[in-house]
């Protein structure tokens, strides 16, 4: 088996010393990686671990770590691996930035119609009205099955304090839109204090319910192996 696992969060540069990121710790992705190593043994030829710079590493002789900074890095590395090798499954647990930095300017420049950008290795900290203009990031998950149609794809959807029915519906919509095999849907309201409730949604609308990172990792690995055996 060859598996790609993404974990942690992406970071988008403002300049050489500043960036915009998210609060992802990568702990769930790390747990999934450890479970693949534990459950698959010699069956696992390569685990490509595409991880954010702050994510906990997964280590082993068959692990190939690939550090990821921004969304464009993730997109390029996924495309490279998926088009060059036969990958059995992608578990896309990474928290990908929804927006990228388009340009950095000031409010004064915008008001005056000055289209010049702030540039340099480190933008001055004396600027009073620094303004960052963002643009939508590409939805990398939407390209995975286009690059590798036979690959098992596990997507992830995190919402915050929504009704259970809405969480499942949004997860199903993500699954259908991106041709996922499974989607792990979870809610921030059900994460914390050692608890992490997750719902692994199947294509037929049914779902598994788990209560901890470890249970989620075990179930994802189990389902990926089962699905791989059907192909």
C-alpha cells in the first residue's frame, strides 16, 4: 500500500517573518499516521506524510515526510505524487487555509488610489494602517480524484456548534461534490477534554460514530483497508 496523509495547518506568508495560519495542531492526523504504521505493518510500502510546519511528526522507516507551508505547496506536492505513482488512498486531514495573501498595502494607499504594494523581506513595523488583501484559495480536495481517479479519498469537514443533522448534511455534500469515499465530519462543540466525537460518513449516507482521536484513527484505517481490498 502507498498512502498519502495530510495533517496540520497551512500558513500563508505576509513577508519573510510573518504569516497567517490557523489553530490546527495536527494531533488527529498524527494519530491516523501512527495507526497506519501499527495496523498495516509490512503491507504499508510508503506513507507520504504531508504536514504543516507545526504538526507533530510521524516517524518510521516507511514514512516519507513532506513539509508543507502554503496551499500552493500542498497542491503542487499532491499533484506530483498522485500523477507519478499509484497511490491507494489519500487521507486529507490537513486544515487548509481558505484564503491566501494577494497583496499587502496600507489603508492610506487604498484611499488615495495608489496601486503600489508594500514589498521587502520584512515590512516595517511602524506602519499604522497595514492592510492585507486576501483571495480565495483553490479547493485542493476537488482535484485529488481528477489526478488519481482510483484512489480512495477520505475528506474532513469541521463545523462549529451546528445541529447534528446539519453537520451530517454538510459532510455528505462535501463527499458528493469531491467524489470522496468517506468524509469525517466533526463539530468543535464536541471536541475537548480528551474527547473528540467524529462521524465517518459513507457514500450510502450511513456513518460510524467515534469518541476519541484514537477511535477515529482506528476506524479510518480500518475503512481504508477494507475499501482498498475491494479494488
